[in-house]
C-alpha cells in the first residue's frame, strides 16, 4: 500500500484544450477516494494519468515515495479495473486472474494460493473453470476485481466499474467493493458519474467540473456544507432547489431573504456568516428540507403543484412558485397533495444555504 499524490497536474490536448487544470490532491495510504462529476469533467483523465495511460502535460504524480511521471504503467505497481471488464474471452476465470502473475514469473504454488484466496473472497470458487462468456455481468466484474487483487498492488484504480450493470446488481456489487476495501485496506481511487456510488463508497469524495477540483471532503461534509452552488446542485437526490432572491437587513445585519413574494427569516448561523451583506443572492434548499406549512404560517413559499411521484415511503412533489421557479419537495407518503392544487411549503432555514449568483457561486453561509 502507498500514498498517491498529485501536485499541480495538468493535461492539455491538441489546440491547448485543458482537460485537467492544476490538480493537487494527496490520497493517504489505505484511503478510498472517489472522483465524481459530470461527463467531460476530467475525472477519468486524472485516473489514467495516475495509471500512466495518459501522458502528464505538467505537474507530478507520486506513488509511495516515487515520482512516476516517466514510469511505465506496468512498473507503477497499481492495478486497474475497467468499465468493460477487459477479460480475455478464450481464457478461463482462473487463467484471467493468474495471467499478470504468470507474466511476472511468480512461482506456480504462489499463483495458485493468491488466485484461490481472491476467489474465496469474491465467491468465485465454483466459476474458476468457466469462460467469461458463461458468466453474468456481475460475475465478470468480480473476476476483473479478483484479477486486480491477486497482484497485491500498492493502489487500486477503478474506472466506472459498475456502469454496465443493472441497478440491483450495481447496489450489491458496490457493497462487495466497499467490504473488500475494509478488509484489504489498499489505497483506492474510484471514478464514477453516479453520486450515490460516490457518497456510499468514499472516505472522501472529490467533486470535479471543467477539470478543476470544486471540493474534496468526506461525503457528509460535501452534502451538508457544499462550498459552492455547483457542488450543492450535483450532490444530493433529488437535486437541491435554487431560488433567486435578495438578502435584506435589519439595522446593520442581514436578517431575511426574500424570494417569490416570501420573506424568509435567516437562521442565526446564516445571519452571522453574512454579517452586513445585503443584495442579490440565491437560496439553496434541499427537497427533504421542505414541508407542508400549517394554515396561516408565516414565511412560506406559495406554489401550485404540477406533478406528484409516489415512492412508497415518501412522495416527491414538483411545484412552481408565482415567479416561475420550479421546486421539488420530498414529503411523507401520506401528505395530502395532488396535481393542480395550491400549497404552501415551509423551509427549514437552519439547513438552507445562501450562494452568490452564478453557476459556481460561493456558499456565503459557511
């Protein structure tokens, strides 16, 4: 196992197009870090630079104490699991898992011990003689993981390994990967566009956009304390609601935010963070932090319900304010709501955020 460190790493393509910009991150020995972000944000490119499959334009990548910029991928002592499994179809499961060890001329008894240990760990003992074409997608993915385990590398690199699996299988395989990491404690870097995967797997998640790290922190911190509007909108299901508004003061201190006719009092924490600021801002509130208001309750959002989506234990309600803002609220399953109905929603302001305007507007309430 080893620390993985990236210092000011950049990747430029033809035409001076920057895929990754000034990327600096230190991944601790044994840590599970997840790169997450929309397509084209640079997460897979960064992973491939760690693996040596992409040339670094500038900066340094270190694995352990060694700078590996000019080290061949096979000599970096890492193991990579790909989205498409990359198994040899003519080889058995056993031979697929053993191949890298045979190439390294590991003695046969040790190869057998390592392969059998990995097979037991992943529940593959009964499948060792089968070919990949005789396996399900989940089984093939476990073989790809097993092939990585037997190498006993300093770090595992996963490039969207579950994206070809159906939803149920993704959930179970995700659990297997997390349990495996808890057992092996090998430094792991994992790339996904699925924020649910990121939140459940990572010790730390790195949210990326435009080749830049937007926030790198433990999952709950990213969820509860997003540093900007992009992170707030990317992390969380359903996504955060954003309402254009204006911060107003009482005396010399910020006290309210007005939006779509609603005058919402700031929580003490927000007022303290905003200080004397007044002016244009964006209110961010998660669907789980909205509730049906009591009759005559002050400081509420008045809306018209457009769609209701029952989820079993809850119901998602899509509504519009008088000003045309779309709002999604996650309410109890028995909430008395229906399409075309007028409703008033209360905002849990102690959990809300206030951002500067713009896609990457700073969270002013941290």
